[in-house]
C-alpha cells in the first residue's frame, strides 16, 4: 500500500470508556501484498470498501466521503 494524502482528521471522546481518540483518514493505493494487522489489541479488522459503504461507516462527514477526498493534504513519511 502507498499512502497518498491525509483526507480527514477526526476527534472523539468515549466518556463511558474513558478514552479520547484522534482518527486520521488517508487515501491510499494498493501496490501489492496483503494488509497486516500489527497490533491486534487495537485493530480488529482491515477492510477496503467502496465510497457508498464508507459513507455509512463515517456519517460524521456531512457532505460524504466524496467531499473529504476532494479537500486533502499531502502526507510525507520521513522515516
């Protein structure tokens, strides 16, 4: 996978669990290989979905995932 751009940054507070989270949503391209979960206690699943399904999973983007794909920021991995 090649990460291309940061599409969105979201923040949430889960009061009942006492957690605060920041979510980074990236656009990416599959180059080769198979996605691998490195921290199974934090990540339960990796799944590629179409835009309509992504809109169902991310209803907090009022104009849909399409809108965040148009307004993204570059991402650079510096090692």
